[in-house]
């Protein structure tokens, strides 16, 4: 990285992955970066469920598609959920983009900072994947289905506790690009209003 | 930083600050790091309200103390909120630790990723303050009071939109330590369960 700021500004989402496995040492560093994210009162209750097994990933994608396909599109529903439902009804939906690794972040369901803590962990892991020239993408589908009984049961089978719920996930892998590196095209940044109070 | 991982593992919360102002160039880099955090569908709706004015910071701290002091402690209330209420009732509560800068992150109240997006921005800004050898601390009090009419009105006066709410904030400044650097003592990390699914 040429500058520290580039560490942040060069990160992009990757939605197409090679099948190549992520080396253990790199995956370890990614999860460690996540584990060192801050937590409310330093409670460290974020639970990282690292899924690398191809059959499990396939089964999970099928269940997610099955459950979204049952859902109806209601007025005002968030556009990305609408998209997940429509793609699932068409029967061609793989929510994790066939990435070789999915890192699910769960936390206590009755803890007020559960989303915030998981988000900080996910952000750390995204930055670390980028620093390692790996690709990643924030995955919200398991959060949207985090009270769905089928998905909940499956997550418990994978080691999630009864008191935990999913608040986000991360697809990780080698980007399927010509040079094998994450696409880092310039990003148009017209949003994110900044108000400076310095009267 | 000796390694990329250290970029994450060396971050600590700073709760005692020098009065010294944060140089404009450093503050700019911190906010830029926050602005480049990912957002749902790349909507970039996180609004950064950067407060550097001493009178405003004092007034805000007094209002927060006043509003917490009115609150009752109910069974099951989160321990840090209980702490804020108790300290406020005792009349000696400055929620932002007298840091010279407070960066408030607001977002659309009816947007499902508001907490997640603000959290990613806050995490980026925490990492950037650490890389610049500045101190920072996640501040939740304005989020806890984000529907309180007095605080809401005050935040609107500072430029927050009617449709926005506060989902987190960051105190930033030079740590008041012997060497002026953030305290980076070893962190005991016994939490953050990691489950690896690789059958």
C-alpha cells in the first residue's frame, strides 16, 4: 500500500471467485483481524463460524434459496431482499457467490451491540482480505433469515449457540479476474455527507 | 506497523485526551477512511458530523448528562447505560471524555443497514486514528439517546437531517499518556469463539 489511506480506499467487493482454496495462513490472519475488532465493554462475544466445506456451502446455498423462494414480496421491502427472493424463485440463486470460504459472524441475540460488533469484525476482515490481495464481499442473506427456523436449525448444526443469531457474513476467496487481483477501479463517491461543526 | 495484522491488533480505546487540537490533515484522513467504508448497495448514506467546537462539545455533554439523569434504571438495562445514568445523576458525566473532536455517524432511520454501515465507518476511523498514533474511543451514548427529543433537536441544529438518526460516534484526540502515544498494552483475548466447519 502506498499510503495508509489506500488501505481503506482500495477495498472493493468481489462477486466472482476462483475455486482455489484460501491458504490456511491467510485465512488465519483474516479471522485474527476480525477477532481483534472492538466490542461493547470488550465482551468479545462475536462468534466466527468459518465454513470451508464445499458440500456444506452448497447445502446452505440450497436452503437459503428454498427459504427465500417461499417469501412474498411486500411493499417497501428492501430492494436487495426483493432481489434475493426473485432470484430464488427463478431457481438459480447462490447467495455466497460460490466463494470457497464463508465466514459467518454470530452474536448474542439479546445484546444491544450485536450488529455493531459483528460489523466491526466484518470490516476488519474485509480490509485484511484486501491487504492480502484476496477478494471478499459482505453477505447479508443469513442475517435476513436469522429467525427463519430452517436456517436457524442449520446454523445450530454448524456450531451456533441457541442464544446466538447471525448478524452478517463474509465471502472470501481469490477473485476470478484476468490478473487474479481484486478489481480496484475508481469509485465514484458522491454520497457520505460530511458536516463540520467548527463555528 | 511491523505487520498488517498489527494494524488491527494494536488498536486500543483511549479514554483520556490532551486538549491539543487534532491537525486538519490528520482529521481529514480519518474521515476519508470512514467515508470509504462499504455500505449496503453502495448507498453511501452515512452522514459524518464532525464536531470540533469546544462550546458545542460542552453543551452537548451537558445535555446528555441532563437527559440521562432523568432516566430510571429498570431491570435488565444494559450495564453501560446503567453506568451512564448513575454518573449523570451524580452530575459529573462527560460522555465524550473531553476529547477535542467528536465524529458522529448518522444514517437514514428507515434503512436496514444503518447500524452496520455506521459501524464499518467507525471501525475504519478507529484503525486510521491508531495508524496516526492518535487515540479514539467508540461512543454509544448519542445512539442510546437517538430518539430523545432534546438530543434529536440538538443534533438537527448541528446539521443532522430529519430522516436521520445517530448510530454511533467516535471521540478522537491525542492520548494523555506519558509518551503521548495510545496505550497498547497486551490484550487478553479469551472470547470470540471460532468454529471451523471443514469436515
